[in-house]
């Protein structure tokens, strides 16, 4: 059965670009091995991950992430069964936004859900991403 799961975590410290790129490479390899498609967004020390895949794969992924010493406060925001995937690939983003550059949010959403596509589940995903940005951007 397919599931969509969204979870949040914090890095133990603000990551430098080289550290973040290493994490993104590891995340990319890990989700490929579990056949999970979705997004990873890093913003000002916070990480949002939304993925779609088989339930048992998420259990394995979450266990692996909980043992990663670079992050803490791993919190599952939502988990629900789905009939089909909204994500057909993985998307990896990191962006540091300030009050003058909040356009990153719309860039991410239009990359994942181009204007000409229609997804019933995209509203839930967009809401989670939007709240993540609202709660984590810094002036």
C-alpha cells in the first residue's frame, strides 16, 4: 500500500553548504534505495521531507534518520494512505530566505506542481510546504 508521509527535523547546528550537500547526496541515495519519491527542503536549520512510497520503506527510512547524529527533533507531521503518487521523482531544495526573497516558496511549488498539471493531493502538500516556510524563514 502506498503512503505519503511528511516529517520535520532540525539540524543540531546550522549547516554549511558542503555539509548540506553531503546530506542531500545521502538522502538522495537513501530514498532511491527505498523507492521513495518526494521532496527534501532545508531552510535555516530546519528540514522538511515529504515522501511517497510503501509503508515498510518509511519505517526503515525513519529508523535510519533517527540514528543520524546531525539532526534532532524528528517529528512526523502526517501519514496517510494514497491511491497514486503525486511525486514522480525526488526534489532536493535548500534555500535561505529573508523578508526580501520569499519568492523561493513559489519557485519550489511551481517546480513540483507546474501550473498546467492538476493534482487533487497537491493542496495538502502545498499547505505543508507553505507552513514550513512561514515558520522557518528569518529576516
